[in-house]
């Protein structure tokens, strides 16, 4: 539900802003969304004893370095309509929208064995060419038996499981016999 409401706000922001302003707002909202992971911050924002004016002051102080009237107006509107809880969804939606418009995506490579930086770079450049985008990949050591590449914003997941390949080889040999 929050994502649907956030999409409406993002659509309105896109209509009134250029690409650079959207990127700046994405950075600001991403930083603000991190505050929502803090339990003390959430207690204050969700506390009914804290007035809307006080909540507005807190959020406006958080975005003050941006010096943007658009962001200030949005913060006031979110507080007024009791929709401060959608700020993380708003940040994520803006991040995805910015990634789609600039065709710059981040992905993750999972494997149980260490991979050379050159292999990750080759995977990144190959995917970038395939999807006509700029894709950067980060390596995370995991218990996945093989290699798994996940670029969530593009909806791409590629995996090469050692177990699955072994099973396919055995299946192929059995069929040949």
C-alpha cells in the first residue's frame, strides 16, 4: 500500500523536477529513510503525544542541508496527512526510478568460493552489454554452491549451481545410454 502512495508522490516530483534534482532528492530521501531504522527515531515519529508541528520541525531539520523548497513542502505535506511512514518506500521508489532513468544498476554476486575481482568485472561488463546499461556488481561470500548473480532492479537472476550442473550431466549420460 505504501508503495502505491509513494508512486503518486514520485510521479508528482518527476513532473516538477529535472533529472539532476531527482537524483539529489533520491540521496536525501535515502539518508532520511535510514533514520527509520532507528528505534528511538521511530518512537518519536509514531508517538501520538508529539504534535504534527514538532514532527514537521524534526523532519525539516533533517532535510535542511538540501535547501530545497520542494522537499520542505513535501515533508510538511507528509506530516500533515500522517504519511511519514511512507518515507522509506518513497526513498526506495525514487532510487529505482533514478536507476531506470539513468540505466545504472547495482547487483550482487553470491558464491561459496572467493572470486577474483577480474571475474566480477567481466560479469559486470558482460551484463552491461547484454542489457545496454551500466551494471556494477558487489561480491558477497555465501553458502550458495556455485555462482549466483542478482540484479534486483532489472529483475535478473542468473545462477550456476555445481549440483544442478552435475545432475544435468548425469541425466544426459543416462539418456544417452
